[in-house]
């Protein structure tokens, strides 16, 4: 099995692309933001809220890890993910631009929104929270570039069965976002077919 090396440059580039895409989705009319392809599917805004909930569970863990990792000198080097963490990351990663399988979302990650009652202000608040949280992610990736990242591990949002060093955690979060961006594209495609 090939090794997985991650770099902050690649992670920032991917994150910037996703933030740019989300800004264009934010400009869609409310009907597109709350449209569900079917009663069991999420709308675009529910996916955004899910991403907010998911990253919120990592916020303090990332801050603590950065605070507990001493500074290093010199340029950052590619980080080799450990075997179990690579397996978990690859479970989130897209395969040929597609989600290889759908996963059941744990209750604490579900958006729990009543999309029919959301106001314009509610929708914009969800987007603003997304951008604030993911600006934190970007700042954290940049901060970790000058840290001894193997000095501190943190548990994943599903518990201590999976723990990450910062670069592994960032990669997991980015792959998770990329997965949901494909979901959003599917939601929008279904809406345009109707």
C-alpha cells in the first residue's frame, strides 16, 4: 500500500478552492439553498450546517494541539500519515471525483434544520459561520507549518479509536469537505433537472 504524504501547501490550495466555490453557492437564491432532491436527502444549506457541526467538534482540539506543539526552524516537510490514519482518511477521499459509498451520519453531526422556516438572515448566518470556521482551519494549517506536529495527538470526533497529528487531521477534514462538495453538486444538479 502506497504511503500518504500531505503538505500544508496542497491543503491550503484545496481549501482556498473550496472556500471560493462556497462563496459562489452562497449567492444562489433561497430556493436552491433549501431544495432537497427527495425527502430523505439534505439541501445545500443542510450540508453547510453539517460541515459547520463537524468542524466545530475539532476547533478546540486543533487549538490545543497547536498550543502544545513546539516551534521548529526551517521549511515544513511533507508529512507521512500513519497506516490507520491513512486508512481513515482514504475512507473519506473521493475516488475518480465520486463518493465511493454513502455513510450514515451520526446524530450529533446531523444539521437538524427545518429548511422551510429558515429566513434570509438564518441562511446567511450559516454561511458566515462556515467561513469563520474554515478561516480558522486555514490559519491552523498555516500555523502548523512551523510546529513540531508529532508532539501532540488529538482524538477524532468519533472518539479515541482514531487519533490524529495535525496534518492528518487537516487532511481528514479536507477530504470530508470534498466529499460533501460532490454531494452539493448532486443536489444542485437534481434541482436543475426539476
